[in-house]
């Protein structure tokens, strides 16, 4: 064999490497399945992020569900014992706009910190036309009375030990304790007794038990604006 012939003859491995140049690497079957699964998870995550929010405007940064009864439905009536004595009924606020706050209770200090923050920044809520806030939890009355005294709270805190009212509002379906306690739900009831806005923050996957007031105000403003047709 001449030297010129030898120079044109390539080793089989060399030919294989040359032929593979410029080709895109092919994924194995397992690799393709993993890639499709990853893409599906990304899409599902995006869908979940959209579907768990009730608004698409300038709301806060925390996802929430909207339970039943919800906006435009009648708010179920209730009369519950108050931690400061006597009873409080929803009908007591007829003609006013009231913010109902269903929360987990004594075992959830962030829930009480939420109440303290709301009372401290109440002017922000008043600006939105909210006249009063009522908190409802399932703890016994005597323990609630002591907690309210310790925290220095001034707005009504009501005891719903048998979950009768909580079940009417289905607020015990949005928490980390199964159905035995409430989660972290806010409901605005208008002067006519109709629900104007609702947000259940305490459910999966975030189990949010505290919202910075600016985020809560942003969600309220966005939701109440939509409810009234405001821009």
C-alpha cells in the first residue's frame, strides 16, 4: 500500500468520531421521559399559581383559595360568646362592613400577631370602608379571655368550640390541623349581609398563618375593587 493510500485510510473509531460531528446528542428513552415529566411539573406549577389566587391585579404575594360561601352569597348568621363577656351576633353589624377573621387559635402565636398588626394599622382597613373586625376561633372561652387580656386586644374575639359557625363558613377546611380547627381566613361581609370578599390563606401548600398588613391590604383593595366594579 502506498503512503498516499495510507494517509487516506482512517481508523474505524476516527471515522465514527468524524461522522458524529455536527449532530445533536440524542437523549435515551429514560432521559426523554424525565424531560417530559419536568416540563409537565413546570406547567402544573404555573397553573396552580394562577388558580389558587382569586385575583390577577395588584394583590399581595401570598396565595389563597376562595371557599364556599364566597362573594355575592349571604353570610351565615351566628351568635357566639365573646372573650370580653356577653355575646356577639353577625346581625349586630347590619348596616356596617365587617371583617371576619377565622384563625387557628391559642396554639398559633402568628395568628395573634396578625390581630395585633391589624389593630395597630387599623386606619389602613378603615380607609377601605371596613368598620369592624371580629375574630372567631375554636378555643374555650376562659382561655381566650386570658389571651385577649395578655395581648391587649380591643376588637371582639369569639369562641366557637363546637365549630358550628366555622363549619357553616367551611373555614375549618383550610388549615394544617385537618378539619378540627380553622386556618387563616378573612371574609368581608357588607352592610347588606352579603359576602363581598373572601380569602383562605391557611390551606395547602403554603399554610400561611401570618400576612404582613401591606399584603393583606393589597388583596383586600384588589378584591373589594373587583366586587364593586371599581377600576
